[in-house]
C-alpha cells in the first residue's frame, strides 16, 4: 500500500490524463453541479482542477461509482499525512472529506500491534 | 528471484493462485458474515461494518482473547509496551510518515498518568472492557479516534458490543464475543482451506 494513497491516486490520474493529452485525445471535461459541490468540498480536488481537469473527471467518476455501491462513508475525520517528498501540501482530512476513505491503515502498523499483543501475552 | 521464474512453474503458480483465492474468499466471507450477524441492517451500519477498520477492530479483539490477555498485569504490560512503541516511533520520522502519523497523534495515543489508571480500573472491574478513548489509543496506528468511534457505534447497533457510560463519564466498550468468534472462524476456515488445498 502506498504511503499516501490519495496523493498516489491524484498523481496516477494526472499521468493518465497527461498521456491522453499527448495523444491529442483529451477533451475539456464537464462538471455537473453535484461534481462542483464535491470539488468545492475537497481541497485536493480544487488544486487538481487547475492542473489536471481530465484526471479530476476520472476521480469524480470513480467516487460516484463507489458511492453508488454504498462503499464510502460520506464524511469522516481522519489523520493528516504529509506528502512523501514534502513538495505538496499535507493531506488534510478535514479539507478533503470525500477522499478520507482512501487513507488505508498500514500492514506495518497491524503487524506491530500483533507483536505488542504477543509480548503482553507472555506475562501471566 | 526474477519475475520470470515466479511465473515459469505452472504447478507452483497454481498453488499460489489457490492460496490467493483462499485468502480473498475468506476475507469476503468474513465481511458477509459480520453483515449477516448484524442486528441492524441499516445502510449506514452495514457500510461501517464493511470497512477495513471493522476488520481491524475484530482482529484486535480476537487477539486479546486468543492471546489470553485477561489479567490486570497483562493489560498494564500491553499499555507499557504501547507507550514504548510510541516513544520509538517518535524517534523514527520515516516510519511515522509511512504510517501517516504526526507527533500530535503520538501524544494523543500515549497512556498517561490520567488515562492509565482508568484503563486498569475498568479492566479490573469489568475484565475485557476498555473505554472507548483507550481503545482508540491502542488502535491509533490503524485508524483515527473518530473512525474507531464510528466503527464502535456501528458494532453497537449490530449487537456486537455494548457501550455503557461510567459514573466518570467514560464510554466503556464491552464485547459480546461475536466479533471474536467470527474472526476466529474466518481464520480457522482460511487455515484449513489452505492446508487442504480446497478452493472455496
């Protein structure tokens, strides 16, 4: 799992859109009123709109599909994470409520907790 | 080993795929089971039960029981180990970043002179019971305190736990054992399916 899945997703979408632009296949995406509300509610999406509207379109489609399947919490406070290289603003869950679900727990943390419980069990 | 070698041996590859099928099927069955067992079928409850965070809570509760962590000395040791872990994590900025944590998360997750006595008192009075804030501390590297709260609210609606308010105003989380049982069955089923090579 990537350290920062949201950032990874944004970068992946950006790369895809860049390739599409290079092929001359990209068209200016359209955003509905519902899209606009989601964008306005999520800082990372506002930033992405300026630099990569095609990538933003794909992310919104993916979010809509997931929400249709009732997989996503509508809003949820979570933890903030800084970008891996420190070049982009930290991911702030409070400012990106629709993207928080992408912040997955680390297998490393789960393994660490397993080891703590194992050690504690040795005490009788 | 190169990727080519991984994919060259069809028998080994078949066994790998069989293992993967067992793992994905078991995880799917786990989610289906907790949703089936839920007393509430409300969409918002089921939505929370399907999250990875619910699986992680179930795993933690299963481990407490399976490891036989029952005495006050054991929960004290677990809390001390947890605090040591946080101290070491604070010294390792790279790992902190990998886990998506910052120093404030670490401070909030420490068992202090205020919260440690509460943890021990609750455990002494109701073995196995942990108040909601302290449970979130144990799970801090896996989920936010708010996510933990939401999962616990869903688990209460599902009938998996009781949340009772103490005289001091803390919310005591008392398991009814359902999550632990389902997690145990999931693990046992997975192990047996892998051992027998039977695909689900």
